[in-house]
C-alpha cells in the first residue's frame, strides 16, 4: 500500500491521536511525580479519552480507505475498541472481571490501531 498526500495526512493525524491517547497516562503520571513527588498512574485514562480515540479511529479509517490499504484487520480492531469502550461506559456496576477484560481489550485494540497507522505510513 502506498499512501498519497490526502491519505497520508489522515493516517498521520489518526496515528498521532491514538499515540496521544495511549501515552497520556504515562505523561500525566510523570507530571504528577514531578509536582507532587508521588507516582499516581491512572490506568483508566485511556477509556476516559475514548472520544479522542473514536475520532482517531475515524481518521485512520478514512486514511486507510483513501490509501486502499488492508481494511479488514483494521475494521475488526476498531469494532473491538468501540464495543469494549461502550461496554465500559454503559455498565453502571459491572463485575470486576468484565470491566478489566473490556479495558484490556480496548487498550490492545488501540495498540493494534497504532501499529496499523505506523505501518500504513511507511
């Protein structure tokens, strides 16, 4: 797959947004360590930034479509991310196993989307 100008722009924006969502807990825990001298890691921050992740997935989807890239693998990862995010948000008091497994599936789906974006930009 060879991405052209417009497709490359969509892929770059989507990849950067996914990277921002995935790296934000580490960045803010580092800031917390510097300011408060205490390490506080918010592992739910990726789910809290789910709106940005959905926007990033839309950018990646448009970029992949314009570049005529491998669309099927990306769609499965995106559907898994959105379904697990909606599951996390809609359940008011889920069992611990369900919430942890949905969060792990969501984060792994975001990692696969990040890998897809990086590989599509090559």
